[in-house]
């Protein structure tokens, strides 16, 4: 079982057994209506909806069954930006130094090219 699946099981247990006044959902841009037969090492019996809409509906249904008076907030993330360049080691911010020490590398996506990003165009085309 993958590390992601194990973490999800722990979080699911807390979600189902602890009392929550509200939840915040954050779509991960897996596409609104994506369907697949396998995800993160878990195989499904048939093609299953795992996109943002299906995932949000499933979580909201479970949450409201546990707490009918609960509140649900959906956090909208920014459209993805093109990756930029990773600065030299002596110019890395503290969070990036820790990331590099932990994982051995830093992805260019951690430093998006904000100057070239056209917010208006990307928001108009967002899913």
C-alpha cells in the first residue's frame, strides 16, 4: 500500500470519528469529471468518477450525514503557472532549503514564472 493511501486512511478515520463544525475542500485540478480504473495504486472494479465534482460530492455527502448542521467551504485554487527556474542554493528561501534537505531536490514548479503568467487569460480558460 502506498504512503499516500496510508495517509488517506488516517485522515479518513479522523474525518469520520472526530466532530467538525465545518470542512474546507480544495480541488486538486484532477479535472472536473475525470474517470479511471486505478489511482495512487488503488484499483477499482470498474471505471470510477474521481474528478473534482465526484470527489467533492462524495465527501460532502459523508460529512453532512455525520453533521447535518455542518458548513462546507470550497477553496478555489489558482490556475497552474508554468515552472520557472530554481535559484542557486545560496539564494533559496528557508522553506526551499528544508525541502531540498528532505527530498534531495527542488522542482522548478516550486518557483513558477509569475512575471510571464497572464492571470486574466488563464482565469477565463480555467476549468
